[in-house]
């Protein structure tokens, strides 16, 4: 006779033999994955049940699709159910109220009887002699139950009620959406001593907290903003955040897919539950990079921001769509050691577009912005005058891009001592050259008409 038990607070269960299957997983960077499984199942003629175990605990049951591959026209689906009343020590005790169980203490004493009640401090048993025995939960080593109560299952299970004209074994395909899976890109960049070349490596991190493991799965990643309708559906709680990092060889193939980009791993990969797996997105490559100093005094006061810019093109050494993610930048010191100099996030970047990485603020370049004059020319016309000062305390000359925002109305620069470029309807830029220990000033006047 099978027995079920709780030992040292952990649940023990009989293992069910896994069904032979092949798995494909497509992960979106929106805490979502599409799981496709093909398993060989035994069909019987007439109305009968078919079960799928080992599905994700965070499955969206309304997204499930079932298909008999060989004879789909001979298998009609009458019902589709998702069972998730998973067995646990508390649920076993709850189901066994007024039934007989056996309790063994840490001292080796064994008590049998009808379970009258339980709580966090103890179990109350009625023994055969009619005696009432309270056993402290702290002293319990093992609780034995005659069988698994009806309705409790050991793993989340999909169940179909089918009306089949086919009898025998054939492969069935099941697909569903699940939460608890996400992926994001990370980039590691190393800039050389002259800030002219950047060695770039891309990694993909896949986080699986869906409640299932996907052995030897065909793995695909979708980069893009897929629209979803937010609906409430049951999500199993995921305990803990145990993470395991794995590093594998490169092997993603990229292609356009609808209005997104699809990255397919060319080899199978096992994605374990509660694991972070890291896979190389592309081999290390070196690109030309430019260091740019940007002063946006309206937004960042006296700080001059430092950006690294490079082209995502084949000519520059890249040329593949880059999924959004964090990029960490290091710089090589004179002793060849690497020092961390900043990090930023990049958005989805198509090929042949520029990548801008903000790494920090310049220590030795200072900016100052102030309004020096204001005139109200009429009810609908205002005139502002600004002065922008830049000081370079570095040992070499620098070029600083000064960004100014023109916020409202029909504007016109009516006076300036420095040339500017209009970048868009509300932004202009000045370019200032600064020699060592030099200070330069920009003075301009803007007239607004409302």
C-alpha cells in the first residue's frame, strides 16, 4: 500500500514517470513566454481523459491550445481543465481531519489516531482507547497518511476530456502562455586608453520563475514591445529567488519577425526553474567610439555629461539589431587592468543607428547657466537673455556640445555671439571649443511670441 508522509517538515511523494516530449520556448522581455510541447499520448476510443503534467505553475489557462497531430479531425475536445490544487503538508492535514494518521516524534514515539485538529503549535489526536493526545509540532519528525486524498495533485496538470474516434498512441501538441519568464540583454564594453575603440560583448540573461523546467528546449527570444491586454488570471506564488548563472557558447541567429526581431539559439538548452541562464548574444567585437561632452544646463545644472557614441553598423564592426538592456563600461588602465567607469541602458536599436551611452559626469569641466535679462515687449511677446559659461580644467583641449530647450510658442534667436544648430522644434545646440584652463561664454537672446 502506498503511503504519503511529511518528514522533517518536507513533503515526500511518489515520482510519476515523465512523458516523452520535445519542448520549444519563446521568451518575451515582458515577463511572458510561449511554451510549445509535443508529447506521445495514448488515446482511447470514445470519451476519455488525457492529462499533461509538468506544466508551468504560472500558466494562463485561457491561452492553452491542444491538437492531436496525426488525426486532429478524429479527436474532439469536450472540456479543458487546469488543476493546480497542489499537495502540501497543510493541505494533507486539512483533508485528513476526522481520519486516522500516524505521528512519529523525534524521540521515536509513535502515536496513531483520528486527527481532530491541528495548528502551528500541535496536533490533536483521538486514540483507539478514546484518549486525547496533543503532540507538539516542534517534536514531530514524521506524519504518515494512508493515501493521497482525492483532488490533490503533486504537480500542476492540464486535463482534457476528449471524444476520440482514434485509438492508440500518437503525438499531441500543446501550447500555452505563462508568466514568470523574462529575458534581458546585458553588454560589457571596454574602452581603450585613448577612448577611441570599444570592445563590446553582448549577453542574454533568461530568468525562469514560471514553476517549470524545460529540458533540452528549442529557445527563441522576441525583442520588441508586444501589445498585451491586461487581464486577471491566477498566478501561483513563486517561493524564493534562488538563481544559478550558466555561461554557454555563442549561437543566436537573428532575423526580422513581424515588427519585432527574433533571436533563435542554434542548439537545445535546458532552462531550469528558479534559474538565471546567461548565453552569449554575439562574439566580442571592436567598434570605433567617440567621447562627447554634453552640457544641458536647464536639466543638469553645473554637470557636464560624458557620452560614448558608436554606430551599430557592419562598417563599424556590428550591424545587428541590439535588444534593449544594460551596458556596463570599463576602461583599460596603463597597467592593463580594467576599471569600471559607468553604466547605462540602451533601448532596442536597429542596425545602422547610433548608440549613445551616458557613463557619468566630467570632473574637470564645469558649466554654469543663468538668465541675465527679461523684457515683456507686449501681452504676447517675451524676450529672454541667457549666459552660459564653460570652464575646462583638463590637461588637454575639449569640445562641449551645449543643449538649450526653447519651451513654448513661436520662438526666434534674435541675438547670439556663438553659432547654433536647430535640432528640432524646441532644441538648439552650440558647439564650444575649450583649450586647457580656458573659459568660454555663450550669450544669446530668444524672443517668444504666443
